[in-house]
C-alpha cells in the first residue's frame, strides 16, 4: 500500500511538472506595462487552452536565451527585428499590437531626432537600441521608463526615445504633469508572442485566442487603458503632428 501511495505521489508530481508553462517577460515590457497587467493579458490568452502560465522577469538577452534553449516555454512579446538569432522560437502569426518609436520631451522644440543631441533610451528596449545604432545617435540607457521621464524632469536630457503606447503607462509615477510626444513617421512594428518550437502544436490555438481577444476588443482595451492612465492622474500628453525642424529628422 505504501508503495502504491508513493507511486501515485510521484505520478502526480510528474503531471504537475508536465503542465507547468513558463513565460519570460522582458525587463522592458514589465517596466512599460507593469507586471500585473502583463500577467492579466497572458493569463487570459492561455485560459482557453487550460494553461495557467507562470511568469519570469529576466534581463532582455538572458531571458531570450533561456526561452531559446527550452528552459522557458514562451516569450511574452517582442518585435521581429530582435529575434533573428533565436531560431528555436516561433512567432504567433497574429500580432499582439503595433508600436512606433516616439520622441518625448517637455519643450516641443526638442521633440525631434537629432544626431547632435544626446537622447535617453530605456534599458532593454531593443527597438530604440537598434534605431540609435542604425543612425549612430548619441543615446544613453537608463534603467526604466520612470527613470527616463525623471531624467527629462531634472533636465538631465532633453529627449526620450521610446515606443509610443507602451511607454505611457508609467507616466503617473514620473511626477510630470505635461509631456509632448512626436511619433516618428513609419508603418510601425508588430509585437508578437513567441513560443518554443517544442510547443508547435499549441500555435494555432494561441493564435485563435489572440484573434478572439482582438475581435472582442479586449486587447485594444488593454492598450487604451495604458494610454489613458496619465489622464487619470491629471496628466496631459500633447501629441505633435509635425517635428519642430523637419530638415533635421531621421526616419526609421
């Protein structure tokens, strides 16, 4: 009898391990969106699959390596240009969202990309890093979005280069009351969820779940909550339709 009980316990433990599903969330995404909101949206995406994911928050490249090696099961969200060297990861076809690079500033005359001026970027934001490298810009990385916005408030920098919607969520914690934003021209970049190739049988089910969340407005409502959060703490975002000096612009 004791042997049967022990075997049953081992079998239960193995089943529990087998059902464990680990999602890596980049430090950039967790700072931009907040851990609670990230976990809510991916819990909802995986709910129809009867999967309750566990979430891990690792530095950008280390987390990707762990998922690529199969130590984790999925990567929460990345832009395609950051994924070329990770050949074990498969993108879910339907994008979670589309993001664009934007320049944030406290004085509208500085809301432009200019190679002569040093700009702040957020550590772990590969899209910003790649843009700075492409145009040989003088960019300085800070730990998170709150630090970046505070750098503007303290005049440590005149410009912040970051993604549009995903950077707005932390403005309430920055102490700012008003900020200007100029979105760089371009079609935008898709953010997709990635799974390890061992989970290929789940791809169509995850894709369907994301499509349903988009169709019923759940994902869009999530993005809109981020955009409206600053207004909820009496802050104001003023979107500029044109840069102050078009001749100085660099386009992605």
